């Protein structure tokens, strides 16, 4: 793989390189009792989920997009034993293992894998207690938690590659995740961009660091143009994190001038901004109609020195977007065609979570047929992917992908 430079200055520029994670056995380590702990509402069938994900990846390849996989890149970082040992130490530490003896046993177990890819797959899959030889219940927490089968929990959310980090301009936001369950995922991005040969010699600025105390997740960050970023104040992203992010990016040499903070309802169905709002063309967006009423927007701009200028926007959403994108006649395409029943059902299955691979050309889930028809009627070219199992994780095509390189808009 050639040396990479990040380049994302829009949501719709022709996609050149994308990062994915192909679902693995971590999906089969979900149980009804663990779904809440691991942030799932249902359990996908892995065989079909992989078939669907492969169809997703093939849409990219058939349209000239380079597809990279998280699991491949992090495995390739492990050829350096020093990096490998640091990564294992960080991973085990963040898995909340309680005793030094268990930390040693887990690391010894993982180092027994002679194939780095197999080791990474096992770390993602989760480690059951019975896999660790000499594992004994020696602490009160072990005795109390005796029914929990894992000494290290699986990472089933990793196929939502959008959230652990976000590419903005030439840099990334290396995110602090809202939940402990998902924060380990950001370690993969940290090590890939610091140690993988394709990235380590490039200067990749960090607009946010995973060590910050306030959460921000990639599904809430939309790069609308080379001047405008939208960020959701959501169930998973804190307003203070947006301010920290804003100060970092505004003091850089990047061209971004304004951040629009979307204050969206804090509920499971509207987990991130991109579950209710995505850009599909220069002048067109999908939107879930249920957020339009309660939606409040704030513009954030660079002030003097370290100060930010924050103002509440009072115009209609279309007018706000027209103002900052400098585009006439913005069109909002409503999920489910605005019908309460269709919109509610298709929103639950990510009808508004589209992924543009070029202006006016998007990937969508097959099951959202009402919304898909409306998109086509508005001149949008669709690449339709199967979606019976992947959708059970509550994330669509945008959630499952992280663009690394897009062509700049002309």
C-alpha cells in the first residue's frame, strides 16, 4: 500500500479511499443478556452480515474506490515487536482487567498467536474466561460477575468504522467515545496513523485527542464543504467537545470557517447527526422529518485569539445551509417521504444514513424502499446494498465507512 495523505473537504466529493471493518466472530459473541452492555438491540446473523458487507465493499471497488480494512492495517503495525507490546498493554489496560496476574495471563495468551492477523481477530472477537489457562476467580468482582463469560468483551460495534475517528481536511479527530465499551476502538486508529508505514511519515494533525474527558463521535461530524463543518450535539457528543475541536481546527491552516452545531433529540433512534441528516448532492440532503421541529442550530466561528464566536441561528434549516454553503435552493429530502409511519420505520433502519461516493451518487440500504424512491425522483443515483442483518446494529452505509481520501469539489 502506498503512502497516504488524508484529504476530505466534503461529504460528496468523489471517494478515492475508504476504511472498513468486515464483521467477524465478535458478532457471534453477542447474547441477549449482553446486548445492552454492548449497545446492540438485536443479534445479526454473521454469515449473511458478512455477505452483505462484502456486497457493500464491492460497490466501492466497482466504482474505483480503494478499500482498506482496519483489521489488516493494525495487523501490519504488529510486525514491530515494540509497537506490538505497547498496543497489547494499552488494549488490555483499557479492557478493564482487574488484576496484574490476569493482565499477564492475557498478554501471554495473545503473544502465543504466531499470526498477527489471528491475534487481532481474537482481540476483536473477545476472550472467554475458559480460554485463559490458569484463570481463577481470585477477586470479589470475579465472584460477583461469575455469569459473565468474557475476561475481555467482544467489540461488535467495530464495523461502524465512522465513529472512532473522523477525517476532516488533512487531519483526523481521534475521538473520545461516549461509552467504555467502544473506547478501545479508538486505539486501533491511534496505532494505525502513528505506526503504519502508509501513514507514519505523513503529518496528520489531530483535531481532537482520545485522552480528552468529553465525548465526540464520528457519526456526528459532517464535512459539508471546505469552509463548513456540521457537528451534532447528540446522545454521544458533548458541547464542550465541539468547542475543543473548533479551537483546534480554527487555529490551524485549514480553510474551515464555520461549524454548525445541530442540537438534536437525545434518543436512541437519533444516535448521531448522520442518522437523521446526510448530504447527497451539492444542494440536496436527506433528513428525518421528526428532527425539524425541535432542531436548534448554533454557528461557531473563530474570534480573537482563543475565543469563539457562537450565535444561535434563527432562520429555517434550508436558509441556513444556503447561507453557509453559498448555494441556492437547498432541497431537504424527507425520510419516508415525510409520512409518519414510513419515516419512523425507515429511520429506525437508517433511511437517512446515506453515503455519497460522488456528487448525487449514494449507497443506501435496500429495505428503505420509500425513501430510496424519493431520492431517485430527486435525481439521485442509488447503489443499493442488501441490509437484512447489518441493519440490526442500528447503522447504515455512512456509519459503516470512514472516507480517508475524497477528490476536492470544483
